[in-house]
């Protein structure tokens, strides 16, 4: 099904505020972030909400935690890319060691954020955000996805966002189109907030995060997708 998603989680709003401060140089590369107590007071949020935001910043490679010292802004040149591959041969369904019975989608047109501007390197006013939940034969949620799409590509392919078949077909086949190439990055992340939100549980609270970029022939990112799979059901080995 395709539904409408309502409301942005508070930790995502805090994430966007912190990322804006990183991008505009308030917190320059290599600098130490204020303490959690200081940030909580500055942003008027709980420590729990702040920690969720910091975990997402770490997941996306913008900050790192140094044991006993605090959180630091990472330099882009130091972001590890050893697990990035350019491939059309690996499908998301093949990574999940479960038979997928169905995928349910929720979508929304949202105002652009600093993250969207940084990833796509364009200044668009809005973008399309699609949440997907993968269900197995027992109707158990076994994986989830977050798809971020520029409106340009929606218009180019004349996709009706209210039609489940069009959205599903587009998301599942766009990587196979000859005019695009596909780049995958693999990470292991703890306690995914998105997975928790969609009730995708991991026995070990660890998830394989697959970051997928769909690029055009000029190497511009047209879709930016994130897939979360419980580590214990991942059917791929990263050396």
C-alpha cells in the first residue's frame, strides 16, 4: 500500500539543526561538539532525543566519538569508503535472508533539508521521501527502507505518487535502467531509530545499513536510499 506519512520525528529535526551547524562552519571539521548537557540545553531537547540525533550523525559519517573525549566533526577526506561498490548485480531482496512477501510504502513531499542539499548537491525546495517496510511470509517486518527522490526524476518518468504500482515498480527497477548507475555502501550500525520506528527488530540490536545511490551519466545522484536489515538475517559477507 501507499500511504501518507505524518510528522517528522523530533530527533530528525535536531539532526538537521546540528548538520546545518556543521555545514555552515559553526562546528568546523575536526572540532569538538559541545557536551550532551550543553547541546540539550541549547536545543531544548531531552538527552535521549539528542543521543538519537548524534547516533544518526555518526551513522551518516558526519561525526565520530572519541572514547573518553567526546564527539568530533569528521573531515570529509577521512570518511572511509572501502565498502563502496558500483554494482547492479546485488539486489536488496537478495541481501535479506528471508522470503519477502510484500512491501508497504508511505510517502510524503517534504521541504528540503541540509542533508538533502549536501547529498544531491542541488538547492531544491522540496523532495520526495518514501518509507518502505519489508514483510516475510509470517507478516513480520524484517527490513525497512528510506528512499529520498528529487522531484525532477518523478516528473521525468511521470510517476503518479498516489499509485502503488507505479511507485513500487519505479523503486524496484530504476537501478536497472541503462541511463543510471548504482553505487552501494555497506555499514554495520547499532540501534537504528528508523528500524525501531517500523518495528524491525534485531536480536543483537545491530543492523546492516545499505546506502544506495542511483546516479545519472553525469554522476549526479538522482535517488539516495537507505536500507536497514537486522544483522542476523543478512545474506552477504563484507570483508
